[in-house]
């Protein structure tokens, strides 16, 4: 039961990070440097990848 | 906490992030501040930042854990902004290790990308701060009046006397007794246009001049302000080559004509000759400025007609001259000479002294501090000549309507009685560091790919001249229209 709850939370975080990545990449495409000036998107991509690994 | 709650929290986080991105993109309050410190603090988020690196790299030494050391002039840095702003307040914290040969530090923003012109504003002028420290000082806002012997009780009183050219203002020639520094915006007080009352007759100028040039000329009302130019388009560069001819009265542009390049053939090397007549009826007599703005593909082959003799302002680039040697006349104490053509290396003569232009792609500075008009003789053309004054094409046509400017070659002689400057002495902070602030108008600044280009200039600074400028911090505070201002403007434009 606990494992299932944890998995659900990670799944939600994975969805969230996917949406965040889309938002950041989309913003960067539309308005160049609007995100990279503040943050390296690679860090978010690494978190997203870790979340995906935990789901496997 | 169930899955629904988590999803709601994450959704709020996502919306907050999206809002943050939009907020930082549009800067609705119209104000944004960016800064860069040396030594740089750790970049935990891996951000690219807003203020770019100093270029060219050979003029700046940046070592880990140290201040940025500027050893050449000028250096540039770009600042990315998510939107346009109308004003940039640049504050630079620095340690001044410069020598007496380099007394001036300025900062500016790129305003014209065709002629690569930066509008410079002083950060520090050691001549004013140190050499004239004993003079009487009067200040009105950012206008500073220095008097050798106190005659005026306020800046306004002095400006009125200057405007009216009071006889007791100066004991000698007004052009020798007053020096200016950074006096843009004070033009209406300057009587320069009334100083040049003599009309020097025009003689055709058949020395071809490459690229942008500016000239002074005098004009008598009710006569015709007619010009006739012969141009050559070399068609060596890939871009089209329009020519913009403008006439200025003081700082105001009163006439402009653009000659579009509709002939093509760019990069082909196919030379095209064309003639342009310009006619304008100016209402008043006096001093005017002619500007011919063009890229390096355009050569002003001949100036056939003008209302009076022309003197070139600050810069000359003679090319393809039919008969050499050629001579110009100037009253400046220095000339800067550069050539990009190895065939133009030579020994040139400046006021009776020979100077060797021995290297291409390098700017040489030749000094001759003798007072009066000096002849410059070139044995080869394709040289860029620059100074802080004017060049005339004949000795008898020489006139310089400008007041003396306090630049690094300025000599404080006994005739000088007043200095009028728009200048704030930098603030001294701890450990020999100084902090200077300049306010730059970015409304007309050139912005490419979201970046403004800034310059820090220490004229004369090079590795040979020793000295350096250590930069500790650069802070750029931008301000502009708020979102509400923009909405109001849109509504008003629809209503009207």
C-alpha cells in the first residue's frame, strides 16, 4: 500500500516535471534567453530523468 | 494527503512558475536591475546571466578570484534585457590604477550600428578632479562650472552671460577662455554658431572620402544651400549601400535625404558611380553641420558644390586619390592614424614632424603640442585620420567653430578662465575603490537579439601605456514604461 502511494507521488512529480520542462523549453523557444538567463534547464531535465528512473 | 491534493499543489506550483516567466519577460513595473561582480560568485543555478563578458579578450584579464583588469581601450560588454527600456543607469565600482596619460574614463551605449557610434558619458575625469581642484566650483544639478577667478555667483548667471556673449566674460578670445566637457544638451547656450560669421568660399573637394563623414559649413540666409556630390559604390560588401545626407543646426536635424541603393550587384565588385544634388532653403544664417552617412562601400568621390568651405569633423578617410601627396590642416594636438592596407604604410608629416605609420590594423597616435594650425601630409591614401577637432582641405579655409573640449590631450593654458562640464566626481568608497554612475538614454540605443551593447572607454589605455582599471562591480538599472502605461497608450490610440 505504502509503495503504491509513494509510486503515485513520484508519478505526479514526474508529470509535474514533464510539464515544467515543456513550459521552460517552450518559453525559451518563444522568448530566447527568458529562462536560460536565470536557470540551466539541464538541472530540471536531470530531476525529470531521476523521477522516470524511480518509476521503472 | 491524497493524490488529488498533491496534484493541486503541483498545479499551483506550475502556474506560479509560468506566471514568474511571464512576469520576468514583460517586467510589468518597468524596472529591472542586473549586476555582475568580480570575483564572480558561485553560479549555483547554472544561469547564463544578463551581463555578458568583456570583449575583446586581449584587453581584459579575468582570473578566478580576482577583479577584472582592463588594460586596453575600449572594452565592450552586452546586457540582455527581456524587453526594451528607455533609460539605463550604469553604476561601476572600480579601482583606478591609471597613469596621468589616461585621465578620462567614460561609459556609453551603442546608438548607431552603421558607424559603430557609442554615446559616451564620463565616469571620471582626473583633469577636472585633480588639475583644476583649486578652481572655484559652482554646481547646478549635474552642471559644474569651474572659474579660475570667481566672477559669477551662479551657473545660471554664467550661462546667461555666455549666451549673450558678455564683453567682460573673457579677457581674450572666447574660444580660448572657455573649455567644455560633456556638454550635450547645453548647445542652446553655446554661441558657437554666431562666432563663425565669415563665409569661406567653397572650392570643390576632389579627394575621395570613404564611408561616413561630417563637415561644418557656414551659410548666409537668402542664398541657396545647394550641394552636389559624386559618389562611387564599390559593391564589395554583401549589404545594400544607402546614403543618408543630413543637415544639422546645432544638435537639431533640420534636413535629411536618403538615397536608396536600388541597383544591387552587392559583393560583385562592380563599381557604380552616381551623382546626388541636394537643395535646402535654411531660414537663418550661421553655422551648420553636414552629415553623409554611408557604409564603407560608399566613397564620396567629389563634392562639387556647397554653400561655403567645408571642414571635416573629427574623422577623414581619403582613398583612391588621383595625385599624391595630399595635405590637410588641423589645430588639434594629436592625430590618430590607422590603415588596413599594408600598401599605405608610410612616414607622414604632422606639423613639420615626421611620424611612422609602420603597422597595418593598428591605431597610431601622433602628438604635436605646438599651438596653431598644423599641416598633415600623407604620401599614401587609404588611411583613417582622427582627432578631437577638425580637418580642412586648404590652409586658407581652416575654421574650427568648436570650443575646446577637456579630453586627455587638453593643455590647461593661461588663457583658460572657465570650464563648464556636465560631470559628477565619482564617489570614493573603501580600499581605494571608487563608484561612478552614468545615466544613459537607451530609447535610441541599438538593440540586437535582445542585447544592448555598452562600452567602457579609457582613451589611450594600452599595454604600452601601462596602468589598468580594476572592475569590481557593474550594476545596470533599467527603467521604462510600465505595463499600465502601455495599456493606457493602447487605449488612447484606439480612442483617438
